[in-house]
C-alpha cells in the first residue's frame, strides 16, 4: 500500500487521528489513551498487518514527550510511524509488549532514559543503568556534572 | 525441541553467567534460573559498557557523529558509518557519485566477511574446536590489511563522510581484493569440510535454541537470526541502498530455526558477499569519490530514518532535526538488542550446556547492545 492508500485506510479506524506532513512515511498522531486499541487493530487487520515493530523510542520536546512507534509489515512492505504526545510531569502510556514481544525490552529502555511509565508492563525495571541511578538521562534538562560532553 | 519440564520448588536455583565470561564475548550478564540442568528463565542485565552514544551525538555535528558510531558494533564499523552517512544524505538530498557508491558497497561486504570470519572462529571455539579460530583470523587479517591500506585503520575505519568516502582507494586496492577473493573461495569449502560437515559439531547444534517464525517477527529479530527462522528480512533486498539494487545475490533463508540453521545462513552469506564483491570490483567507475557538500552541514527540520543490513541485522538510524548543525535527537535501532531479547525464548526448556551454542549463533556484540 502506498502512503495515500495507507492514509485512507487509517481514517476510519479512529476519529482523533491527525497526520503530520513531510517525511518519507505516513506520520500519524493519536491521543495517548487511544494508542493501544489502534496499534492492536493495525497489527490484526489483514490489509494492514503491521506485524513488525522495528523501532520504539521517545523524543523530549521540552514542553512534552512524544512516543514514536515505527511499524512495518513484512507481508505488504509498507511502513507507518505512530506517535503519541505525553505530558512531561507524569508520563504514562499503555504497554504494547503483548502485541509485539520486542516492546518489552524497548519500553524498559525508554522507561529508564525518559521516565515514561508503561502501564501493565510485566517487568518494568531499569535495563541499562544501575538500580540507584537518579534522573532521566535522555531528557533535555538532564545535567551530569562529571560525565557530560558539551561543545 | 521446546519443552518446559515440571519442577519442584526445592530444585530451582539461580546462577550468574558473566559479566566476565568467555562465552558472552564481552561484558554481558545473564541471570539464569535453573531446575537441575534445565533452563527455566534467562534475564539479561545490560549496560556494563553503556556510553550513551545517543546523548553524545546530540552535541556533535553531522560530520562528527558518524565516527562515534564505529564504536557501537565495532565488527561492522564501516556499515554503521554507512547508515549514518546515508541518513544525513537523505536529509541533505545529496546525490552520491557512482564511484563512491561502488567503493562503499565493496567495503561493506568486506566488513561483513571479516565480521562473519570472527564469528565463525569464536563460535567454533565456544563449542570446543580451537583450530578454526586461527584459520578464521588468518583470512580476517588479510581483510584488515586491505582496510588499513585504504582507510588508514583496521577496525574503526571512519572512511565514510556524508556525500561519499573520505579519500580515494589505494592504487593497489582492486588488485589486492581480487587476489584475496580468488584464494578465499577455496577457504569456504575448507570451512565446510572442517566444521560444517563434522558430525560432532552438527549434533551439538541441531535442534538447539529453536526460534519459531512467529517469535522471530514478534521479537523484532533481524539479520541471520531471523532469516534462519524463515523471515525474509534482508534490507539489501527489501530496501536497497547505494548500488545494492544493481547487483545479483541471493537472500539466504533457512526454515529450521535452530542453531545449525543460523550457522548455515552465515556461512552461505559469506559466499554471497564474495559474489557481490566479484561483480563490483572490476567495474568501479571513474569520477569523484565525494559529492560537493558545504563545510558546515545543516539538515532541514524534520525526521529521517535510514536502515541498512549490518553483519548482525537491521541497523536503523533515526534523526530528528530542528534545522541546526547538530541532531536534536538521534536513535540507533541496534540489531543485537532485539536479537538478545529473544534469547529467553530460545534457551527456555533447553539444557544449560546448550546455551553456549545458542549464544554463539546469536553473534552478539555487546557495545552494539549497550550503545
């Protein structure tokens, strides 16, 4: 499916979708509390069949955080980027690791680097940093007087 | 193949493998829950060489950050650089000269060969055969010498720049590569005779560390690990970059999903790499080796994603740009990270002695996982 056809087939799925123009692939914003059902449909629907989550990350925009899910369909060879805006003070979003198992590790990484809490995650612990680490290092306001490189 | 034994609470215990353990090839820490010799659960603990490359890149310019990425998957350093260069070029919309594209792809495949060589030697050593290690390093040394001559370095080549390659190839480059390739073909036959056909080796690998097609997709596996489970995921075929669209090669797919399948995929991939180099080495076009770019690069506001096939699988570079000289946010989707997340699924229900065979065929490079 090309980008236009993909857009058209996404519209009936959720009334609150907004599209971001530019970029190589279709970028779609969804309210964070409606993300989980949408992704479930994207994976299950035979015409869309996004069975491969190849990148899950977060971007700190200083005023808010944006979760970014890169999806592809190995069968149909189309790609989609789904985004959800979270507030910075208490970011919470449903886990997707029951849809794609790879999300379990990727969400643990986002949790410790950005402080996003994934609801109903089976094992939300720090993965890379030490257990007593303070702060969310990939947020823009993180300061480390010893180890930071600044130019 | 895949069974979880019933267990009594008294017989269950936990052991640590790593962070310093010869079979992990780096500082990886596995906490394994065992019932007798049977593995119930594996929990990887990461981060022993975490340097936060993603944060570091946020303060480096688009010319500088490429060199940091050589330190992620240091066995595919050249391919990491390639991914970053392609991503920046996508943002700048630069046309890379054909000569540079040819050189890049030849270098990529040489890197892949060197990486698979090291994997083959190290994996044979893991399961008890010491000699293959020396055979593998003999050939790898030749590749490193070719790299050193043209790039000036043996491991962290840093030969790519946005728009092409940093310098032209050494005058002897073509001749040396051809010489190497001519001798190398017999070597793969030798490897097959030495290790692949060995009955002891096959008994050690077959039916061990099984990963189903569904799990390989769900865990986001890529590269030889996924292809051994029957997932067609070669980025060079599906989303060709540079001259990969013009060369003839086969995507190697096995369907058994065990350690031996992953072994076979890599061995046969080496043959394909040789095939690609053979097609290109005589036809490197004349011309510039670098497109003209500005001294200070500024990417337009937006998001850019580029994936390439490293020796381990699909590497993704995700750049979020605010229009400045440095990336606003950068994310590396590393193949090893996703492949490692499937380890629990592969090893569960198997014996602890087989774990080494499973891990050996995962071909983990720890800096790639920790970043």
